[in-house]
C-alpha cells in the first residue's frame, strides 16, 4: 500500500491489485473501478485488445503452468507488495480439451492457475477467489482428476469449484496469519461467459446473460470484500451472504489431500511454483 498526500485533499491510500481474467466481464469491471480510484491495477488475460488503458497488461495463457510461473515472476518483480489478488479467469468447454502440458483445460485454468497464483505471489494481503463456493454438486474425481473417462463441461466446472473451496481451506491453514482468503459466488451476472458450447449449453448461457444482473451490480459484493476484507483467514460468500465453512465442501482432510495431489501434478512439470 502506498500513501499519497495530495495538497488540500488529505491523505489517501493507493493500492496494488492483480486481477486474473481482468480483461473481460467482472474482472474488467473491477479493474475499471480501482483504476478510477487511482490504484495500480495489473490484469492478466490473453487478449491485449480487451485490456483497459491504464492497467498493466500481462498477456498469458493461464491454463499453462509455465505461463503462470512467468506471470508470478513478473508480478513479484514489478510489484513487491500486492494488496489484493482477484481470481476471475475462466473458460467453459463442452468438449474436453487437453493443454499442451497434458492437463484437462478446466482443471488447469479454473483451479490450477488459482492455486499457483495464490501460493506463488509474494503474500498478497487479500485474495478474492471469484468462483462458486459451497456448491453441493461439486466433487473431486480422485480416480480421474483429468476427467479422461467421464468428461462433461458442467462436471469439469463443478470439480473446479469444489477444488477452489479446498484450495481456500488448505491455503488458510498455511498462510492465514498473513493473507485473508475470500471465496465468493457472484450469483448470475451478465458477462460474456466466454467458452465453446454445444447448442443446449449455449441456450442456457444466453438465458444466464438475459437474467443475470448487470456487471456493475455483479461486482458490488466483490468490491465490498476487497475494500473491507473479513478478519478471518478464510471466508465464503454467496454475493453478500456468508456461507458456513462447516459444509462438506470445506472438508480439511480433502483439502490437504488435494493440496498434496496438486503439488504432485505441478511437480511433474519443470520449475518451482
Ligand atoms: N458470470 C456469472 O454469472 C458467474 C457465475 C458464477 C461464478 N462466476 C465466476 O466469476 C468469475 C468471472 O466470471 P465472468 O463471467 O466475469 O468471466 P468472463 O466474462 O467469461 O471473463 C473471463 C476472463 O477470463 C480470461 N481468460 C479466459 N481464458 C483464459 C486463459 N486461458 N488465460 C488467461 N485468461 C483467460 C478472459 O480473458 P481473455 O479473453 O483476454 O483471455 C476474461 O478476462 C469466474 O471465475 C466465474 O467462474 C461467474
């Protein structure tokens, strides 16, 4: 956090935020909000044309471990202090996609990138993981983590959602003394909801866009948590409403198991976190 003194305006704090998926949807709207306040905002995404002028754009395909490592190095070098890391990158795929590193795409982008950025950046004060905490449909397919045998786009997304809940639990157990980890479900929000959909899912997505709240409304609970992070090391929210951490989704045993399994997945590729 930097303290800036403006003549006649008193003192205001400027902050540094890093937003993955900050080129579109809620990530982009958050970037705009904090730029307008005078904060430093770094956004990570693939498409430079969508980056807001004034942000520091870091181009990366976050579904690749190697790219996450490059982003981590760049952020840690350029921004020694990160006040808030906001995790928004996502991409839906009806058909199974395997990255060139051999990982199932939704696992790699919607979960593993968040694991890497959460653990790899230089101790952000707050991490806000925008996902879908506490969903009863979420489960980890321990025997088929890459969903080689039973891929379905929704199954992959629910698995990633559950994995993010467990990421929050395992992260808070290790770093709760220095970082507040917030899991937040924004509800239905009318964004681009980018992805590669079959016809039935595309119809569902169009309905979501029609009935979702506007992006500016959708980001309000996220802004509230960034501006005023809860005191606890880990919290979860459905928009503004807290979600109890006693749900099975936040099982500490499963969180530790996934942490170890994830380290093994990462360890099978070159380089440190
Ligand atoms: N919208 C909803 O109703 C809703 C509901 C529940 C939860 N959520 C969660 O809220 C978060 C934000 O969702 P949103 O709807 O705002 O998303 P969105 O509009 O679809 O934007 C997704 C972002 O992810 C980036 N991205 C996609 N693939 C990438 C890749 N391989 N590498 C790097 N960046 C990549 C995109 O940037 P580029 O195109 O530049 O790559 C874009 O900035 C997500 O985590 C989502 O799961 C949303």
